[in-house]
């Protein structure tokens, strides 16, 4: 499919009408209307988005530029069934597609939607901090994608390709200003051939935010600790400053260097090296308390809950921060740094293509956050965290292209990973001046954990051309995976939290994921297909859990999540390639869902496999670019998705009463038949673009795209108080191009300024009476998308 929901994959600068192409051969005249094809790599080979038998939404470089789509969050904001919620702790993100996603509370759980950049899987939710500027295409593959993309692609794949060096010298510079957040940003790109066979490309982007998208409405308050080092406890009051009012105050810089060389006529080598650094002044800048039992926050009744863009946070007291490694002066912060190098070798023989992709990546995330996401004197929680990720991978695959009907692709993958996690938690007024390590003085507990992982995978696909119109493919992927993990709380102020007790796990997983597809193309522009697909999501270890004397290793380990089902549809390009019309239907069952929650009965985070989900739906997408109105494109989509738990005995949400379905004595609820998180039944998009010449050598490009979503539950536990209302957003852009060198653009996102929750948690320590008749529900703390933003952007190209 060539629609990106609210953003389109159209390319009005090139038509694929054969009559028009023939008429314009040898001419420099601008094509007049018609749809353009987009090349995708959904099956690890080059195919058009209309020919590939996969539900894929492809976003062209033109559309990426039109809306400055430089992050996954920006892409999701305009796409019907994709959502991304930014989280301060845990995995850092909740990415959901067709109602299937992963709660962000545990750093050890991978996302159900895999993110792949230049052919390499990036396994951390914090990949959303990366900048994907200077991208040539973005593909969103929907549904299980295990065969070609491996583990952790049960819900889909976001496949991003960055630009290679160009055969001729190119350069561009861009400066922009976003008004709401007072952000200045700049971008520079230089691409040049070094000789007849080798080229280099350098791309750099930086931004500095002086204001913010959200307001911190917290209050300066005391934090009282009680020193229990002596027989007579002594209470001391510390000051919790508020910190910056405008948040997140983001500063970022990122760059990518690409070197590509044709070593021989058949052998090409590409090396891409990237660096990214992002810093914000408040990791919880989008954690809004939007629904509370009495309209005010639990720990501070002078602060109101509401669907606005106001958060309530405090900095850590400076005298406490001075004792904790990495806490600085106590100001909240999040610093993310990443490095990566990818080397690709491709040999294109007469009858086969061999591709090798080798990658090394690492990132480090450090933060200090007000972990109760509220501003109060009681219930105060601060977390100081340092997490690291290292990964090495190498993939080799061979694709044959013989004249006879049967061809094949075979491949193998090796990956070696390491995750380290260290966290200091300050809460409960804990203080002990007698501890041997002064960094423990104000800590309630300290966590130290790691996981070493190794993956071996092999896959193969047979491609049978039954007739000129019928293709049958079948394949399978085998994955063998080991994870060696350990968790310890070297210090805990309360013996309940098992100080010094080591929890270790040595896990081994094996999986076979088969799939088969039948494709029929009765005409050049008609493509019908049906597929059976399976997928596997890695089991693992919850490095960010909490251990207690009532918990066990079972509270940290979890098994694989699996999916299987069917998908089919028709892709068509009609009326001499003026109209694109695609209809896709699907039904999948997901089993052993990975669920992470705080279990009050054992005073620990608990990661479990629970229940099953059935997701089924229909997606209709259309795009129209008439020859009679050159430069005009109209596009839209309508999506129906029914994602429901089939079998899930889940923990109660905080404050859930007996009448609301919370059963004693274990405080569980039956969620069978309840919708999953982030699963609106209906979503839709509609957009229009128009490009025209308004004077000699001057062009005007206008675009507007809207997105509609039904109401849905951001909570994965059926919490009705978390419900997000239906909404309609509007994005728009206007660009004037002066000749070949200058563009001036005005870009607006979420112009309707809608409040949109893309995830939610029960406020820590809030709510009461769970499992009784008099329960009071917890504050709902949402992961909120950005409010209205408008930016002015000037671009120079050579």
C-alpha cells in the first residue's frame, strides 16, 4: 500500500502512466499528474509497494520532507493504526500497531513492533530517541513479519532506509524554528562522488529548545527523611525545587556518514556510521495526570487533574542528590547517546544476489526523574538510572534469480547483545547515616542487573512461479536464543526488599516460524494475495523489576509471545494509473502475551505471560491523482480493527472494586472480551495535496491531512477511567519553491490541539481499597502526544 494514513506516499513529480512516460521520453517537460510507484524491501528484495503481497504503508522521501518526518513519533501521529508513546523509565516507549503493543514499564521486554534501520534490527524502545532525518523511505509493515525480520516482529515492522551517496555533487542546508516550543533547528547534507566508483555522504542535524511543549505546574515542597541510624529516629526536611517550567527543553545533535563504493561491476560495499545525542530537562515531561477520583491529584489536592498539557514534577533535593552517583545537582534530566556502524556488502551475479549486513550498536541512557509523576510531600519517589545496551549482529542471505520457475532465498543471522541496568530509588523518607557506602544513605533500594543474549537464526523461502500470473511462496525461520541474566538489590532500607539476594536465570528458547503466501496478478495493475503467517517474540528477564522476600525468579522471567493467522487482500491501480485502491483483511491470534505490572501482594513488579488476544480487521486505502488536474492528489483510509482479549485473568487495576469485577482473595479480574490497549475500533485519514507553478521558476505546494480515531483504552488492564475520547487531528504544510535552490515552508502538526493519550499507568502509590466495595481508583498518568506545533523552515539546495 502506498498510503501512510494521514501522510501519503505520492510523488507528483513523476507519473507511471505508460502513455505519458512514452510521450515524454527525451523531454525535460514536467509530468502531468498520475501516481508514482514506491520501491519497498518488505521481503528483503526490491518490489513496488503495489506488487508486494504484504500489508505495507510506504512513505516516500518527498512526504518525509513535506512534513519533516524525522522521528517515529512524527510518523505515528498521522498514521491510522500506529501509535508511539514516549516513556521516561523502563523500555522508553510503547509502540502499538493494530492494537498489539508492549507496555513500557520493563526495560527487559522488547517491543512487539520491530524497528529496522538500513537492514539492522534495533532492539530497544529508546530507538525513538534516534533521529531519522535524511531518510529515503519509511515502510510500516503490518502484522507478523518473522520470516524476514526475525524475533520481536509479532505486530509489525517499521523499516527505515537512509540515503546513500549520489552520483553527482549535492548539498543542502536547512534552518527552522518551531514557535510553540521555541526550538531552533538546523540540518546540513553534503553528498559527492570521490571518483567513478566511490561516493560519500555526510548528514548532520541539531536542535535547541528554549521553551517546551508542556508546562510543569509543580510546587516547591519539603521532602522529609527519617534517619534510623540511632535508636531515636531523627526527621530532617529537604527542599524539592520545581525546576524549569517549560519542558522538555530538548537539545539534540545527530549525524551520519555514509561511504559507498562499487568494488567491481558486481560487488558493492556500503558503510554507514551514525551518532546521536539527546538531552531533556524533564524525562516525565509528557506524563500528565488527566483523570483523578476527585478531580485533584492524590498527594496534592491543590493540583487539578485534567486533559491539558500540564505536568507536576519536582527536582530531587540537592543535598540528597549530592550523595547519589549520577544525580548531579538534583535537577531532572535524561541524556541519551548512541553510536552505530553498519557495513553492507552486496554481490549481484547473473542468477543470484548475495547480501551481507554487519552492525555494531550501543547506547547509553542516564536519567533522574520524579517517579511518582506528581508534586507532593507524601508519596515522593525519585529514580536515578543508568542503562547501557551493546549489540553486534551479522546477517548473510542469498537470493536466486534463475529462468526456471523455482527460486529461493536462504539466510542466517547471528546476534550478541548485552544490557546493563543500574538504578537508585529514593522514596518513603528513607535515610540511614550509618551505611558503609554513603551513596546508599537516602536510597530506599538500589537495583543492579544485566542480561547477556545470543541469537542464532536461519531462514529460507521457496519462490514458485506457477504461471506468469500466479506466484506461490513458502518459508520458515528457525531461532535459537539464550539469555543469561542476573538481578540484585545491593542495598534496601527495608528487609522486605531482599537486600543482597541474587536472582539469576539461564534461559534458552527455540522457535520455528513458518509462513506461506499465494499471489495472483490477473492484470498488470491488479494484485490479489492471501497469506498464512506466524511470529515469535523473545522471552526474557525483567531487569528493571523489584525483588522482595515474597517474590521469586518467576517474577522476573517470562516466556515468548507468539502469533499466527491469516491476511489477504487486493491491491489495484486503476484508470490508467490515476487511482490506487487497496483492501486488506486480517485475523490473528496472539498467545502468551507479555504483561508487566506492579503486584502489590508480593511488593514487586511481575512480568508474566498471560492470556490470548484475537485481532481482526479490514483496511481500505485509496489515492487519486488525476491527469485532468496535474499536481492534485487526494488520499484517504478507513480502518476497522477488533482487538480483544480471548482469555486473560489479569491483575486488578488500582482501586478496582468488587462491583467493577475485581475478585478476592487474589485480586484478579477476567478481561476476556475486553479491548486491548491502544485499539480503537475505527480509524481513518483524509488528505489533499496540490502542487502548481505560480510564476516563472516558482512553485507552490499545499498539503492538508487529517486523522480520526475512535475512543479507546490506553490501559492494558481494562481500566475505564483511562479512556481516551475520540479525536480528529489536522496536519498541514505550505511550501514555496524558488527555482531549484530555495524552499520556504510552513508546517503545522496537530493543529486541532487535541489531547491524546498513547499509554497510561496507575499513579504510583495512588488509589486504595482494591478488591473491596469501597475502592478509589488511582490517578491516571498518561503518555501524551505533542500539542499543536507550527514551524517555519528555510531550505537551500545545490
